[in-house]
């Protein structure tokens, strides 16, 4: 393995040489990356199948297609995004031409998780490169097949002094975090996010933390339950429930709880059959440790559907839990698996007691046809982003910023927001020389009343 400090020093020299500031060079790299990824479509799909039996359809929909559309977007818009933007001058700067220049931060570290191992490594990578940074990417050690494909793709396109993928686990991550970076982009758990933030603070390095948490799904009694079940089962069981923005638990109006449980059971069977283990569309849990963790979560709970666990195959069947205690383990930690606790409410205060008892969630979902209830709910609670009457789809619009708040993270990306995240907005004023009023220069005597008037009318 190459020395991390040598790699970083080479990338720093390269950045200082101004090579990555050249937009045409960035475009050449992005086009080459797109060609290489398209050539590797089958390798990516097969790697994810090996890593946790993720189906071809889900890999294409939730990883491959999103990476290609991120690349297409960056290639199409890069010149526009990177161009200095003319901003209206102010009275204080007159005569001047005012601009915002976007400059890359410099040497960027991207640390990725395992749950969407291709997408969540490549999307920040693409935006960091688009913005003109050099990148060291560390993909997850838990999806080794996918990480190997990522390393190969990057190796085939980028000189090491511009971008490299370094595989490894906690040890490598720790070594990387010990270096001085200009920017760190981390996706993963809240627990590790705190470690990353601490390491970044040592050098005052700006950091984006894309973390997890317990995202609620609130359902009132004005809904079409069959439609709710269809969308909820899809959003909960995609990727085997191992999605940061999955609905972690449901809070349903108590009078329809039993009906909801019944339609959910039917819907799960309709989509994955009586034995989901035999469905080629049903993924596995990433490893035995996580399978055991899920087993512990449901141990003393009231299981009303599923609950089947085969540790040797990392299989956890779709499971519904009826009314767990708020201080139970399953209601305290992020589930990250195909297990859905159902809680009930009578009044808005009941919902507040549940949600305010936990960290700010990454997502919040409301199923309701009552506009007032929906508006009150989305304004009352703090969360990263949300959807009314569906799950997950806010991730799919690159025009919307994506990220968490509080315990679910800080900083946003996606599309142009991603380019902006990896760019320092540098205000520049080009001062005109044809007029230089003496008003701001001392002596100030006799100028005070004019100053006050100017600020009163124009300030
Ligand atoms: P994780 O925090 O265990 O690992 C993420 C990365 O950090 C990996 O590359 C890992 O090698 C590294 N890492 C692990 N322990 C470390 C340590 N002690 N010091 C330094 N680095 C360390 O997360 P995970 O299990 O890979 O992913 C699941 C978590 O990520 C869930 O909490 C999920 O909600 C969250 N997540 C968030 C988003 C988002 O966009 N907000 C997306 C996907 C996943």
C-alpha cells in the first residue's frame, strides 16, 4: 500500500499547480469517467449481487442510473456552474463590478458507507471533481466487491495525483482522518460522524456529515390504506430496509392501526411472496453482525408479522412490530433493516412526544389528505427532508438539496447543490477608478448627518 501522506502531498502539489482549475480538463475527466462507468455496468451489478444479493433492478434504479445522471448533469452544466457570477453592486461598493467566483477547496477526503456503496461513493466524488478538487475516496470495507470495482474505475480514469480510491476499514479511515484536508465529506452513522467531526475540528476543516437516524412515517385516518401500504412497503423494503431515508417506524391514528397492519401484510406477500427468502428481489442484511443486531432489536417485542431470521444467510424476513415501548432498544436506535414498528396516536401531542424524544430525523413522511394536518406537521418538526404521501422520492430530484439536520447531519448536496458544497464562494469586487468620493475618508467632521441620511434611505 502506498503511503497516505505521499499520496496527499502529491495531490496537494497537483492542486497548487492549478491543473484542476481548468474546466476543459475537468470535463475530459468527467467524460472519461462516464465512459468507464458505462463499460462497467455489469461489473457494478454483479458486485452488488455478490455483496448482499441486491437485485439488478434495484441496483440500476437506486445506484447506477443516479450516478450516470449526476455525471450527465455535471458535464452539461459545468461551464455555467463554474463561471464567475455578476452580482448587483451596492451603494457602498459603487463604482464597482461585483462577482461571486467559485473556487475548489483543494484536497478533499470522501468517506462512503456500504448501504448504497456505488451511489454514495460516486456521487460526492463526481461533484468534488466537477468543482475542481483532488479526491481521496475511501469506499466501505463491508461491500468489498463493489469497492474493488470503484477502485478499478477510478484507477483507469484518474492520475493518482488527482483522484484515488483507497480501500480499507477503520484503521485506514483513522489514518486518513489524521491528515490535514481542505474538505471532508462523510456519509455514515451518527456515531462515526462524531469521530469525523472531531478529527476535522483539529484543523478547522469544513465537513459535510450525511448521517442516519430514526425517520418517522405519520399516517392519519383520511388516507387510502391500500395505496399507503403499496408505497410504504416499497420504501421500507427497498435495499432490505438498509436505506438512510427509509421509514424507521410508523405513527398511525389508533382507529386504523389494525386495518393498516392487515393491508401491510397482504402487500408484503403480494410483492415478495409467502417466502421472501425465495424472492430474487429481496436483498440480504449486509453481514452477520448486523443480522444479529436486528435479532436483538426484535427479541422482546410483539411481532405480528415475520420475525424469521437465518443468520447463516444474513436473512431477516419483513417484520412488523406492534406498539414497542418508547424506551425500548428498537425505538432508541436506527433500525436499518426490514423491521417496521407501528406506534399509535390520538392527538398531535402524542406525535410530538414520540418525535421530540429522539434526535432530528433525516426524513419525515406524512400520509394524509388533510392539508392542515400536513402543513402543521412539516412546519412543526425539524428534519432533513420529506415527502407527503410517499417515501424516499425527494432523493430523486437533483434540484432539491439533500442532507440532514442535528443528529442526522449537516450540509447538503445533490446536483448543483453538490457542486456548491465542494466550492468556496469567493466574493470579488472590481473597483472602478473613474470616481473616488472623499466622503469615507477622514476627517469625518461634518459628515455624520449625511451618513445617517444615506443609511436611512438606502441602507
Ligand atoms: P459507518 O459509520 O459504520 O461507516 C461509514 C464509513 O466510516 C465506512 O467507510 C467505514 O469504514 C468508516 N468508519 C467506520 N468506523 C469508523 C471509525 N471508528 N473511524 C473512522 N471511520 C470509520 O456507517 P455504515 O454502516 O457504513 O452505513 C450505515 C449508516 O450510514 C446508517 O446510519 C445510515 O443511516 C447512514 N447513511 C446515511 C446516508 C445519508 O445520506 N445521510 C446515506 C447512507 C447511509
